[in-house]
C-alpha cells in the first residue's frame, strides 16, 4: 500500500514478477529489468467539488486523475502496475547481475538496487511517462496527455502537442534537443531540462527519463594542494550507445590549469 499526500485516495500498487505469461525482454543489447505505467488514463472527469478536469481533451494517468478529482475514478483497478524481471541473475538474463533487496541503497557491484528501480517505475506510474506511442508518435486516441504537454524539441521550437506523429518520433530520438519545460521544474532548475532521447528509441527509457548529461558530481581541491582526483566509474547499463563525454567545469573564477590523465577501470 502506498500512502500519498491527501486528498489522493490510498490505493494499492500492484508489483508483479514477470513470469512466462508476461515475460520481459532480456536480450543482450537491450534488456528490460522493470517496467511501470499507469493502469488507466482519464479525461473529462469531474472533481468531487463538481469542477471539470483542469485541461480539456487531455489524458491524466489514473493516480493523478484521482488526486485531482478527490475520488477513485476506477475502483476496480489499481492505479499503477509495475513488472520486474525475475530472470535477472539467471543464465538467460544478465547472469553477472542480480537484485539487491536491502533498504540501505548500498548494492554490491553488479547488483541492481530494487528500491531505487521500484521508485523509478512508480514515478512513471504516477505520470512521468508519455501516453503517446513512442514507435509511431500517435497520441492516445488522438488526444494530448499531461506529460506530453511539457515536452519540446528546441531544435524545431515545436511542442510535442503541436507535432505530427512523424515529428514526435524524430523528436523522441533527437538527443540533446528534447527538453522538459514544466514550469515548476524550470523555476527550480533555472531553465528547461534535457530529456533522454537516444538515436535509437528505447521503449522503456526514451522520453521518460532525464538525460544522462544531468548526472554530475564535484570535487574540492584541499588548501595547500594543487591537485585533486576525480573518479568516473562507467556503469554497464547494457544499452547500446555512442561515445560519451565527461565535462569538467571549474567553479572558481581564478585561472585554472587542467591536466588529463585517464586510468581505465
């Protein structure tokens, strides 16, 4: 049971191990370890106070729609469904990996932190996932969804809601140019946020994740010292991608001299 801030009705989230009847893909090129989404989408609903949905002709994922309405709009189905690949760690699926079920966020090398991945998939079920079809670009039954309304391709200047189906497909793999423009995120971050849009569309990651360029860290050069070591640990996520760049940016205004010495892991 997941308890969210009132007035969201408390509803169960169903977590399923993937079995032979609902097997998650685990090929070497693009294995799927978990997937989550909203069970249903709702539009044109009325809140308990009698008010209409905030946006007309727009889909809301079930949990968000329930929160806005203040009532359970579909009492027969859970709000979110999440599937986990129970084959991980076997000879057929990522044999060098395995699930870590601890609650301390400290998995061993090669282990997949179940809690972190579960939270990610629950977030998608809460609405951080587009209802439109990634493969075709088609909107759900021809209407916008609230996630889609916050996406923009800055290379064309078009919002996802303004694009044709074909344009949405191209924008979904326009790496570096697909941005999240939601007002609260922009205000907190000081600008729009790049979304994950690799050249080859990944149905489980594309568009529904922040871009990997947002992963950052810092190092402080101690007083009386002229150097500091920055360790970059590549993570084998089994995704087929091109070359990636690590960018170092000094935060001080004084002249800085860079010396590069790479030591492979």
